[in-house]
C-alpha cells in the first residue's frame, strides 16, 4: 500500500507584497521567498501579471489623459439643486 502524500496549503502572496513587486520594489520584505513562491504558483503569477499591466498603464499616463475640471455651469447647477428653495414654506412633518 502506497502512503498518501498530504498536500500542505501554502499561503499565497499578499496583495501588498504583489503590489510592491509590480512597482519594482524588489527590496520589499520577503522578496526572495516571494520570487520562489511565484515560480511555483500560477494564481499568484497571474495576479502579479495583472498588477504589472496596471502599473505599466499608469506609467503611460500623460497630461492630456488626466480628467479636466467640469465647467463652472456644472457646479452652479449642483449648488442650485442642493440649495433649499427660499420661501416661507414650512417643513413637512
């Protein structure tokens, strides 16, 4: 009878550590161990690859890509909608 080998659950890398690696912070605590884990863990490699794409996209942002402030008329309309109507109407209650 062959003894069954028990699988030991290996904890996956934390989001913080994966983010540090994606940002190029190779000196992040536990980087050597994390790289060894990545070599054998497909799910963590996939998460790191997705974070790498986000970091690459963020580094590619230029001034024209940034959102513009809305026109002044938008703020006036918001203020108008938030300001209670003037008058002598008593609050419902």
